[in-house]
């Protein structure tokens, strides 16, 4: 593995994770292990068995009379206590944590039973009687858009939550003058992250002298813009909602952003029970009704020159967001707005973006959200262009990639690609795969009648999201001047104690990425200390931890944003240390350096004082400090990149601060008898800027590949036409294990540091989750090309291939394209 641009010191070294010993020894601090408030009751949620039904009545009397039950709440209590959650878009689709008039998906909460223990609560939940009037359901995106479709929200009159069209450049002229127009329609499935620990909430409603307040504990990871959303529903100021997140949240990669409605719901439960309430989700509940990435239909067109150069794109995106436009949706539609053209030089583009509601569970964030959907359509289209132009797919990509000397590169939609060398990274991926040899092997395999395919994908990996992109869902004329939303701010706090031990407070709510390890590396380097002298504290308590709206562990924010804030806070500490040490050594502060736990004169290393003695002086003898120097070894920093601004009046936005790059080459072989797909090799190259910890980066690459493998070949949250989930247990919802993910992997790295972050780092946790699904699809499509089969939907597996090949054999004049998947078309 080659790494270019590695920095000296701890940063850039494969330092072992400091988080692992506690987890490996069973000492993790997960919410279900903690008992933050004495006298806590336990809740069970009563859920709808119907996909779409009107609630005629709810009878809670028998459940309330059950021994051990403290309270039972239903639609009346929720409507009386809560307001609808504030939405990102003005639309008449009110969303509460329970159904209040109709149920709109199987598993939607209807009532909550609060009892002395889980067993009693579950027993009493069976006594709740709900009289439903079943209504027709709609689950498929295209069916929900049809004029005759059942309407979920009568106030809107149709099933479109938001519909916007954007045009950049003269699209019609570009298509009119094209040598060729290539079209494709694609479908991406909904799937989840299946975290080890499901949702967990403890909530306490407090009636204080100056009004109600809520204390809540949840394994939530952000975005913290959801905190004012919950406070708005509760009708209290954000300052009166205290949210505490434990150090360990049991995994997520986006899915637990959807836990916040249960924070509000359990707060209502606590109000009526008069005591704190705990709710822990079980696995069936999680698969049934927690969250998932949105499934998407895409229609794409490319205007192409005779040599394969892409001159313009038309993109029609239709996201199925489930029953409600639950915040932070429609994030998935707009997260990749600035990089909608991917890694290619395309100056002219038209985008239509629609969020469609249906009788499925609401969607939200899932690792890479927005990216895997976009790139599945874009990279399948690029392969289709290569086929129609009779150009090798690698060569076609070479001709269209953004040039290495074009950075910073402005996309037509407002993205500013900060740095990169896409050609070098792509050639490295091809070389590691030995691409010419693979094509020779394929020719020989096809002569033997074997199905052997080679697929590839190149993608731009956005990180450090600018939350202002959600504003694009609202037309510019309806966005009030001076009230725009933007930002990629992250906060940190560093302090030094009397022994010179440095504590770093991280409110980054990590999900296992190794934030504490990296923080120690960064701060130890900045202060010239051994890592043992730096302690990272992972803690989020909105009452005491520095945070802001954009805080959280999502969209690969830590490497670019938090490390930059760490550098700035550490620099402030270092300035104070130099000033104090200068008075102790009789030297000028600018002549001092911090090295190996010492503060020393750069030109006279023997003149030095220990860092801990400097700290001791500040704490024990502040009267001896120079005039005007505060006795303070405590600093906060908020890194706010000026490049992250609100959407312009022309609907352009730099939707992320940094843009990395991923190139992947995949080979597969399909068994002619079983049609089982075997991945025979994967070459993956990532450019995430400065590599902070090679071992942790490799862990992120491996994890993203396996999670993407699930979406490509195994996982799908399927629904019957009546809206019943057909994959609500791990018997039906298949997650890849080590047995399925043992494909040969060559992982490599290139580094073009970002000029916008303090260490040059970009995000790295999501890249392959965006690129690998379509790389696999391209490989499978290449293997099946001689049979006249195209892959336009995921997941792909043996039964799907059987349907496609059977259709091709039945009618050889028609190229089968989309497999039948009732869950998302």
C-alpha cells in the first residue's frame, strides 16, 4: 500500500485504536447498560399492522387497568402535548411520532404502554384495541406518482412532497447538437445499516418553575439540527431540551439519525407516567420501522460527442421517502447536489428532484446517503455510453475525467472540488487490477462460454457536508433573504490539568470510527507531547458540551472539520504555553518550540522546561505570570470554513467542503448452473487527502466495501403490493458476513491534500459505499452482455439473473433490463 504526502509525527502513523480495549473486554458504555435516572419505567410501543388505514378509535382502558402499568398514551395524548415536527420543506404533510388520524405504514407507532418492566409493558400492549378502516396502499414510486394513486396526505392532494427542476447552461442546445443521446432508467433499493444495538431512549419530563423541560438520553449521532426539531415539537426552547449521548452507541452509519421522534414520544410518555421512561427497540421493530436509505428511480440522459465526450446531462431523480418527509429528508436528494456530475467535466446539466411519499417506513441517512443512488445511475449510464460508442469503458472515463490541473474545479451546480488527481488514482486502480490482462482473460473465458465480467466506477466522495443544501428543496423566491441555512462548523474543547495532562473533549458522537485515537494523535503532534499525555474524552451532553446545529457524526465530517478545530484549539494552548515558558526561560516566545514533552529554545535545545512544569506554574502560581497573561490553559475552537455558504439565488451551492475520489475495478464470475455471482478481485484506490491513520483508513475502506456489498447483492427492504414488509427478520433480510466478503482485495491510496482543512484531510468513511454497488453492477452487466442482458436495478443475485436470462431467451429481440422488485420500482 503506497501513501503519498505522509506527515511526520503521530499523524500519518498506524497508531492502535485507544477505543478497542474497553469494547473487547465488555466494558463498553452503551445506553441499554446505563441507568442514568433512578425510578425509570419501561415502555412498549403498539404499532400498526396496516400499511394504510384510518383510525376510527383507540381503546386504552384494558391496558391501563393491567397490573403494573403506570400509563398508556395514544393519539389523543400525543396531539395534546406535541406539535408536528418542523419540516425542511413547507408541505401539508404533518408528522408526529405516532399516527394521529391515519396509519401510513406497517409498524407506525399508535400507542405506548409504560409499566414497571418490559414483560408487563409487552403484555399490556396486547390489550390496546385499535379500530382501523383499511385503505388502499401504494408502495412503488412510479405507482405513487400515478394520478389514480391512493393519496397519503389529503392536504397535499397527491404523493409528491417536493418537486424542483434546476437548469445550468443551455441544456436543450447541447442535446440538439449532440452526435448521440444515450438514455437509461435505473432503480436503487432501500437498505439499512443494521447496527448492533438498536434504538434506545431514556426520557424524563420535568415540570420546572419556569416551564417544562426534558432530559433525554439516546444513542443518537446527529445531525444536531434535529435537536431544535424535537424541541419545536415539544413546544419548548432548545435550551430546555437536554440530550445526552453515551460514549458508545452500538453502530449506526446514519440510521440512528432517525431516533429523534422516539425522544419526543418517550418525553410524552414520561409526562403522563410521572416518572422517567426507558424504551429499547428490538430487532424486528428496527427492521420494520426505524429507518433506511431511500430507494430511488432515476431517468438519465447524456448528450455525447462522436469521441465519447459527455457534453450535457439530464437527470430525473425520484426518491421514495416512505410515509412522511421526515427530517432531515429530503437530504438524500440534495446531499450530492454540488457533485451531481461526478468526476466528469460536464458544464451543462438539468436536474429534476422529487421526493415521493408511499406506504413504507420513512427514510433517512444511510452510509453514503445520496451518493450510492446517484452513482448507480451515473456510472451505469457511463458504461452504456461506452457500449453505444464502442469505446472501452476505462478509455471513455479517461476522456471525461476532470483534469489534474483544473483544481479547484467548479461544477455547474456550485460545487468546488478542492483538490485531486483523478487520472493518477484511476490509472493506479487499473494497474493494480492488471486491467489489460483481465481483458485478455475475459476474451479467453468467453471463448469457453463462461460468464466473466469486469466492472469499474470512479466517483467524487463529498465530505464535511454544508447543511445549506437542504434549502434547495425550497424555491429561491421562497427563501427569505438573510435567513439562509449553511455551515460545516465543528467545536472542540482542550484543557491542561495541573500535571500537564491534556484533555480533549469530543462531542462528535462517534460510531466506532476511532475519533479518540485520531484526536490524541493530532493534539500530541501539535503540543509536542507523548500520546500518553493526551486524554480524549468522548462525551455529548447538550447542556455542557460545545455543539452547534451542524454537529454530529455524519457525512464524513471528523477528518476535515474536527481535526481542523483540534489544531486551532491546540495552537491557542501552545501560544499560552510559550508565553509562560518564555517568562520561565528568559526567552522570546517566538524562539520556543514544543518537542518531546519539553518547551525549549529552538537554537539552544538545552534551555528547556518540561511542559508539565509550565502547566503547574499556571495552576499553582498564577501570580507570577507576566502582566496581561490570563491563568488559562483551557481553549475552545469552532472551525467554520468560509466556503460553506447558503444556496445562491441561482440555486447553486457548494454542498460539501471537501471532495475526495475513489476508483474501483471489480471482476466477477457467474456460475452457469446456479447463477451464483463470485467476486474474484477488487482493486480500490482512495484519495482522502492527508492520511491521518493508515490502519483506521483501511478499516473504513473494508467496512464500506462490505456494507456496499450488502446493497449490491444481498440486502433489500422489500414490500408486498399491499404494503406488508417481507424482510422483517434476518431470515429474510440478508446481511453479508465474512463468508460472503472474502473477495481478494487490493487497497491503495493517493493523497492530494485539501487546501481548505488544517491538516489537508478529507473524509474517508463513505467512499466505497457509494462506488462499490455500481462497480459490482457494472461487472455483472459485463459478464451478461453476450446474453443481451442489462443490469438497471439492485440487488443482483442468482434469482434475479435467472429471471433476466429467462426473459432474454424467451424474447431475444428485447433486452431485459429491470428485474421485478416490488419493493422499490
